[in-house]
C-alpha cells in the first residue's frame, strides 16, 4: 500500500450564526484506505464532508488534497456521493452519463453502463420516473464509475433495505482501485464494520478518536459497533 | 470547461423556452392566415383570439427568459443540483460566465423570435411604409437618423432589461449569503440592487449634466420643449453607464462566488 498524505486538514473550524459546528479539526488521510467517519446524527460528519467538497466555506483552518487547496485540482480527484438526490431530474440517465463524461476525465462510461445494466436500470429513463431508491443507485454507480483517488460517500446506506446495503458495499469494494481511499460517513456501523481499515469517531464537532480498525478492536476486545455504543451512550 | 457548462445551460433553456418560441411563431402564422381570409364575423373573432395568443406568447418569451435565467442560476448554484455544480472541476468564474452568456444568448434569441413573430403576422408593403413613416416622424423631430434611433432604442432597452437580470443574479448571491435558502431575501436584495443601480445611473447622468446644459435641462424642466440633442446624449451616456454597472455587478458576483458558498 502506498502511504502518502491524500487529505490533510489543519485546525479546521466551522460556525453557523455564532454556533460552532466543527471545532479545531486536525486530520490526515493517506492513500489506499477505507475509512469510516462515524458519529451520531448531528455530530458534524456531513459538515466536514461538505467542507472538503467546497459546498461550505471554512470559518478558519485549511484543507489540502494532495497538497492543493480545495479547488479545481482537488475536485478532479475526489468523487463525492452526497446524502441526497442531487441530479437534474429533467435529464435521462444516459444524458447524466454524458454529463459526467464531459466533466470528469476519469469517468468510465462503459463501466457505468455495465453497473446500471446489472441493476436493471434503464439508461433511457428520466430520473423523474425513477423512485428515490433507484435515483440513489444511479448516483452511486456514477460516483463509483470514476477512477478517483478519494471517494467520499455520505450516508450511502441511509434509508435502504439490508439486501441493498450489501449490494452497495459490494459495489464500493469492487469498484475502487487499491491506491484510492474511501471515506464512508455513517451511523450504521455494524453494516460497514467488516470493510473498514480505519475509523474516525466524531462527536459534537470534534474528532474524538482516529485509529486503525483492527488495532482498536484488539485493544478494546470488542467490535467497532460496540465501542461506538459504549463511547456515545446517551 | 466553459463551453461544456454552456452546452448544458443552453440545453436547459432550449428545453424550457422552445415551447414559447414555437407557439409564438405558430400564432403569428395563424394570425397572418386569418387576416388574409374573408373577414366574416367568425373569422374576425378567430383573428382576435389568434392575435391575443400571439402577444401572450411574445410576453411569455420575454418574461420566461428573465425568470428561467434566475431559476436556473438559483437552482444550479444553491439548490440540490448545486451539490453537483460546485463539485465539478471548474472555476467559479466559469460557472458564473456560463450563466451570463446563456442569458445573453437567450435574450437575443427571444428578441429575434419576437421580431420574427411580428414580421410574420403583420408584414405588408403598406404596413412597412406606415411604420417607416412613423419612425421618420419621430426621428425628424429628434433631428437624428432612423438607423441611429433604432440602434440606440434597441441598445438602451436591451441594456435596461439585462441590467435587471444582472441585479437578480447579484440579489440571489447576496440573498443566499445572508440567509441560506430563503427566497425572500434574494428577491429583496435583487430589488434593492436594482433601485441602487438606477439611482447611480441617474446620479451620474445628473453629474454629467453639470457639464452639459442640454442634459441638465432634463432635470430642470417639465416641458418636452427641450434640446433634442439632450436625448441623444442621454441615450449614449446611459448606455455607457449601464455597461459599466453591468460589468461592475458581474465582478461583484464573481468575487462573492469565489469567496465560497454555504449550501444547506
């Protein structure tokens, strides 16, 4: 595995209307890892992800992706799946594939079509005619069809049935290269525990733990899910 | 990347505007056909309906160009779709320029469609002579050439409407900055910016008037018996000021976008 600083976050703070959402976040993520960004609802996971993806502006601090500030270069290598449906619903799936192909040099349209075909999704269908679940699958396929260096998946398992969760995890595992890293944000820890190399626990806007997943399990002699439950017991 | 962004912005507008273009021309053709038929009572009624529909579509062409430009700007940069827009490997300047050029193109296309519709519905030798005579009467009174009058009229109207569209863009940006997702603030800011822009232009024309007595007459007298040269100067000066204001607002919009966004 190559070990280099893929993502570096220094003293990051984010406030909304004088309410501090993220407090002094410091984080380093290297290549070739699957990282679980774990925390309760409202802990600040999505805010952190949106900051990395230029959807929010930091109050202070810096975010570097391969040494570059967030901008065109960082967006070329980050493939981001938001927690909501965000594609233009007036478009057909085939048009969205064309759109991704136009803007992302690393987008593999053949792979996208193959994955969609496996899911029995018609590429000539308009998104408006698809259910929310189908739209989410299309989004996942598009995101995973890029040969990105960093995949950021915000709650990819939220609101889907257990069978689909397995499918999503398999899709993630079988569609990213070894040099890439994947950050998966979720509160459904037991579902993703098996695939994680690293875990980051976030609570009340602060990173309370960053550890190798196996080391943490051995140290605490319990699963990540159990550790999380103990740590954040209400 | 600007050309790629523009491609999708233009596609969006074509999808949404083509129906008004087609209907506008369709009712222009029906109007023309009905005018050329025997003028029975029923045909006259149908003619009037056709004329009404044509003008409704012409108004829709103009209003929808403005509204759709604002909606596209807002949805693409601040609604759900912004999750894709802001994560594309393109600069904020390109994002803005694409919307600006798209609006400019569709404004010109809309204007041409309106002219084409009117031409189809009403063109005849007699109508053309009446129109040119009417314009000549005005231009003779104003002591200017017909071509200069038409050119200046088009430029001033075009810049005035485009200035309003631009105020809307800046209003959307500042509105979202003030209170994310609340449309009311965007409308309020857009309206305030429009008023400020108009006041600035008026103020600058007044300052120009301090050095040109013919222009100052426009501020001093209520009668229309003023030097016609003042209108010429007013048209040229206000056009230049509109261009300056539009350029400044574009720069403010880009600067604000480059400072970063906060998407809910």
